């Protein structure tokens, strides 16, 4: 099968979406399929750089979120490339520039267009004029109009599925959790060297978190919880891996709690070092409630690092035993389970039932993910109808554009 993945975000950009797309590409290729990436240009990729099966289109930084880019031209070129590649299916990974381009290509070629809804944008509205321009109800309108006409849609979790139902998306929706590598070789792990590099002793208690350092991740709550842990275990350290717009504010927060020496801000690290940072921690801590697929949680699980996090529909399907982690309903309740895992690690004790781990690993395995998505593609090809109402589709696309141009408009009673 010839598959076109259309995305505004791809490596070398660092994000869960980019990682998910790369994982999907690798798994589909290992099944024998041809996978092509249609994405935006990136200042870190020099013009003329050879990237097999990757096509980049002229782009600019998104005005309110400069870490992400928006393509502003190239639809005809993308169609020409897609025809030459004889694409069988278009899989969009964004509701914006490349997503619209992907829908255009699929319609012109009369092939199925499917979509993965990666991001709950209601958690990110503060990036756009502090949430004063686009409201949550507008997000529903934008998402609904974009996914109208899709052959089918992937929701990475039950939580995302519920969101799409709330948005009244009409396309068939399948829940397919994103997978990650679950098998690691000894050379992948150099956490002992990292301990020395960070000035940590061999058995010093370490709490770790990895991801984008952004306000919606609620890292301030995680640091506040750690302050209570540190009061009881003064040797404990909180290692925060990643970068983002909340970095300065979080450093000030740590200093205000007298944790300047106890909270270590590592910054962005090489992708090949991420597994070692998971292994570095005795426990992985998160206070975020904005995750739709939570790759960092399942990556921590593959590193045998227990997860302490806020309860969500996504995580309750995965963290089913204390051996995997503990979920709580209030940030203050993060404290005790973190303490429990740190103390257990100090005594070389194992909490919970280790026999649950193999089934959990199967569910989050990248191989399982790849097989489920291919089955999803086959179903989409089976139900696709070429005789689309082009006039209705174009009317829907026009409404989609207007949903951006008129964010203040009131929704009708039917919306």
C-alpha cells in the first residue's frame, strides 16, 4: 500500500505528534508498505537535504506558537507528487495547513482520507491572545468541519473519543492508542553515566519528568508536590527534561520554594538519550491533565519506571496496577505515591504485581500500533465511496475556513 502522511509537525521538531508519526511510518514500512511524509519546511533542515520519502512545503512559524509551522503554498505540487507516487490513502495528522492539503489531494485523486485527532486544542487556547480570540466552542466547530467528509478518524484514547463525540464529529471513529518501542538493548541505557554527569550519587532518590516545558503541563503543581517530598527526603532530586515557554516561570517557582539545588532543569536532550533519562528516575511524575495520548507515560513504563500522574480515561486503561504506577485525582495526592516509590527503590523493593506488565507492554507496543492502523486503513478502503458530493464537500470546506475567520460568531442551536 502507498500511504501519504500529511503533517505540520515532523522531525527535527520535538513533540509527541512527531514521535507518533515517525513510529507509524517505521512500523508500516516494516510491514512492507511505502510511506511518504508531506510536511512543512524546517529551519533545522537545510535546503537540499536528502530525506527519503519526505516532501517539505514552504512554511512560516505559526504567529502565536512559533515552535510550530504552517505551510502557505504547495497544494498543486503535493497533488502532482501524490499522483506520481500513486497514493492509495491519505492520512492527515493535523487540522491545519497540511491537513487541508491532504484533504484536497485525496478528493482530487478519489481516494480515502483518514485523520488522527492528536491534540485537545482547548488546553492550548491561552497561546492565542491569552484565550480571548478563540473559545472552546469555536474549537468544536473547527474540528467538526475539518473532519466532515473524512472516511474515518482515529482517536488515540477513550478521552479523545469522548471529545470528538462532544464535538459531534460524524465520521466513524476508532480508538487506536499510539505505541512505542518496548524492547531496549543494554547500549540504549547509560543512566549511570547521566547520574555522574548531573552530580547524583548512585542511590540518590530521583524523580523525573520528560516533555515540553509548557504551562498546560502543570509542572508548577508537580514542583509543589515535590517540595513536600523533598522536606521528608532532603536527598531527593527532581530532574526536569525538556524546554518550552514555561521554563523561566518554573525556575522562579522552584526558587520561591527553596528548591533551586533540588530541582534540576536539564533542557532539551538528544532523542537517543531520552530512554536513559527515564531509567535515571526512580519514579516518573506528572501533574498534567492535557494529555490525549501521553507518550511520555508509556515510554516511562517501557523503562520500568513507575508513573505517578493525574487520573484520566487514557491512563486508567494502562495503569492498572501499582507495579505500573499510581493515579490520583488531586495534585496534592501525588506526594504519597512518589514517596512510596522512592522508598521502595531505596530498599530494592518491587511494588505491585509484576505479572501484569507483559499485557500492558503488548497494548503499548509499536508493533501492535502499526498492525491496528493498517487494519484501520483496510476498513477505510472497504467503506470508501468515490461518488462524493463534491458541491457539499466544497461547501463544508468553506465553512471550515469561515470558522477561523469568525471565532466570535455564535453557534446555531444545531451546532
